[in-house]
């Protein structure tokens, strides 16, 4: 598909510097762009790339004088770039209906224009909303409800009694509603605690590939609306994740932890169970969260501390071997001084 720069400006509310009738046929990064592409600059460090890019237009926040490239000026270039990309490339799939090679149990309620691909299993009394797509190899458990406009990619398992909202995306290999990790230890043996709760995923949530969201032991594991979860994330039983959170790859959240709204966990963050992380908290990569965090904090490290303190500590670590050597030298000098003073004191005493 192709659109004029004027048309794209109308979508994002931008101001054009250059030819408004310029035809845009694609979007790309500034280094990979070719003629006909529109690119973006959100970080000033990429401004020198404008001299060598082959893009026909660039999305920016401030006008650059003397540039031959058409400019689309907006307040938030990255967001505008995302919207334009969706406009150019997003395809609305045509309904495929229900494949004869899918297994649909009794009592299943299917909405309008659903697409159920081959080798899908849908358990008794499940409910699938309008325009939802379920790709091959998926398992939908009994009494599970999936809202409209949702996309379930191949080989996803959604266990029984799970509730999934509208416009949810779940990528391949994810398991929703698996048993939580609950055992009672008695006389050295670990006895399984039945996990009889459920999972509730609200609207507009995206779950990456190979994510596990455990069902609650009792009650609900909850992922609230707008939250986005990267690949290989573990969400344990009875966890509550607030609205519009971002969880990067390999993060792990232990049982009954609670995340507020707009929380960001970078890659490989570990969160212990039964704590609360407040709204608008940001946690740096590979951090360990061992206690609750008040709203609005930025923390890093393991155990996590305020990010600025962690940066100071990190800058100190490389110098520790040299500091240790110097301290040892000072200790040896102090020992020599103490020895000399002691000897002088003894000699003076004898002289008396």
C-alpha cells in the first residue's frame, strides 16, 4: 500500500516540511531505509544518520534546516512511527470459519466471523467471541471464555475456566492457567496443593511466546488491561499485574505478588512473592526485588536499591581490587609505625 505524506500527517497530526504529495510506500529504520520509505528519529544521537539515509521522509520532533529529506514534525516521533506502520501494514484477516479438522465439544458458543483452524481443540461450554482467530494446535479448556477480536497463535494452551478479554494477543507456545507451584512439605515429602482458582486476562493485553501464567491456588491470577508481556516470562499463582505494565523477557514474578499500574520490569527481573510494587515503578535488568517498592521509584540491583545509588556502586566495583591493594599497603605501614613507636617507648622506659 502507498499513501501521500499529507495523508499520513492527517493520521498523526503532524506538520510537513517538504512536499505533501510525496508518496510513501514503506517504513524502515534510518539505516535500512530506501527510497519511498519513511523513517523516524526519536533520539538526537541519530541525527547524523540523516546525511546518509536513503529514506524519502523522516518523522521528527524538531525541524532540521538544510535537509533535503521531507520532514513530518510531531511531538512523539516513535509513537507516530508506530501508528503509521500499523496503517501501512496492518491487514484485517478474512474470516475462515471453523475447520472440519478442529474438534469442537458440545455446548461451545462461537461468535460471528470466528476463524478456527485445523487441529484446534475447544472444550465443553467454552465461549469464543466475535472475529476471534485461533490458529492450529491450540487447546482451549472447558468453560473458558475468550472475548472478541482476540488472536491466539499456534500451539497455545489455555486451560479450563480461564477468562480472556477482547483484543488480546497470545503468541505461540504460551500456557495460560497451568497449575501454580504449590506444595505442603510434611516429614520430608512434598504434597501437591490442588490449584482450583483461575486466570483472568483483561482487554488489550499482549502475551509473548512461551509465557506461563499460572492459575490461582484459590481465587484469581489477574493481568489487567493494556499490559504487554514479552517472551519467556513467568507469572505465578495469585499474582495481580496492574494496567499498562511492561514486562520484558525472562522476568519472573513469584506467587501472590502485586504490581501496580504502569510498572516496568526489564529483562530477567525476579520478584519475590507476597509483596506489592507501587504504580509507575521502573526496575532495571537482572534486578532482584525482595521487598515492596513505593510508587514512582526507579530501582536496580540485587537486592534492588535506588537506581542512582546502584550506578554509584557499579562505578566503584572495577576499582575494588586496587582499593584493596592500597588498603593492605596502608595496613602494613600502620603496623610498621606501631611497631616503631612501641620499640621507642620500651627503649625510653629502660633509659629511665
